[in-house]
C-alpha cells in the first residue's frame, strides 16, 4: 500500500498552518499573550460588558477554554469581571486600562505579523484564501452542535 499524500489532507495542512502562525505569533507578537487571549481582548474592545458565554461564542472558544482564557487575563490585570445587575449569576467583562494598552500594542504587532504570514499571497489570493478558510471554519463550527448533520448536503 502506498503512503498517503498528506498535501491533500486538510487537517495536515491546517496543522502546518497553525504551527507557522504559532511560531510567528510568539516571535512577532507576544510570548505572554496567546492568540486566543488576544481574540478575547479584541472582542471586549469592540463590545465591552459581554458575559463569558457570549465572548466564547464570538471568538469560537468552547466553555472550558474561554473560562481559562478569561481567568488568565483577569489574573494578569487585563480585564475585570463585574456581576450583572440584572442577573447575579452572570459576570460581565470589561478591559482594564492595562488591558486596553495591551490590546493596542498587540494590534500593531498582529498587523505586522499578518503581513509576514500572508506575504506569499497576492491581494486577490488573500481575499480568496480568507473566503475559503472562513467557509470551512464556519461549517466546522456546525459540527460542534449535536443536532447538526455530519454529512454535507448535496
């Protein structure tokens, strides 16, 4: 039996792409703040006062992962949790002043990193690339929901 051509396996290519992103992130953006942590900061800049569940939905993190990310950001003093006055069981999240400064700094670095990451692609190819990976990622999100079909409609 011949070996499989891994260049035709999307999971293999996605892992390689993730490895390249991770290396660039740690080198060019931050060794302390991870990409998912930045995504949470970015979401709260845009929509301060969201609850943890909604932040997780916005950035595509499951419950336990978003809880850990928020805990780490809170311990670092980058975000505050306040009880929702309308529902005491929920906490609402806001960036601290330090969280806003960190977000601004990382946003500049992330833009530079993205230029390096996407350098092999022309502007037109970047548009197509984002469209394709967004479609695959959006479809994959549906697999998390137990009621969703695992087989694509024909």
